[in-house]
C-alpha cells in the first residue's frame, strides 16, 4: 500500500492507486470530472465554473504553469491596437501641423505614417 502526504489534497487525486474517487458532475450538461481528466475538454460554459479548481490543476499538470504569456508573430513589432492608436495620433498631429501651416512638420509626420503602414 502506497502512502501519500494528505488524502484531502486535490493535487494528489489520481496519482496513487488508493486516491479518493470524488466525481463532480456538471448540473447543466452532466459531464463528470473523470471525463474532464481523460479528455481535457469541457461540455458547456457552466463546466468552467463547476470544475474551476480542477481545471487549474489540469492546466498546471499539462503546461507546467497557469498563466499564458503570448507570442507575437515573427517580424511584428507592434500589436494591432497599439499600431492603430499610434496611426490615429500621428494623423491628428499631421492635421494640426497643416492647420498651423507647418508644412515641413506635416511632411515628416506623413512619412512616419507611411513607414508604419509599410507603404514606403
């Protein structure tokens, strides 16, 4: 018989032959926790609430960490939202420069906008 540290800890469930067999069931779709442990798929949106502590444990087991740090596609220096904000700000600054009859500054801003859009 294998001894394990704490029979009440969820972390140890399923890792030893005498682990507790508490099977939680989703009230909406009737999916069992055992199904989630086998397939890593939930049955409905309510499953995320019902199985929340178990899902975090599965994510840690599968990925090794519970937070996602995304990657940008190669060659992409700015996110789309950030790029759009920067383009809008430059466009506004260009209009202000034209209104102030500072055409050299407006031309510089126009070149910045073109380079951000990749048209130059």
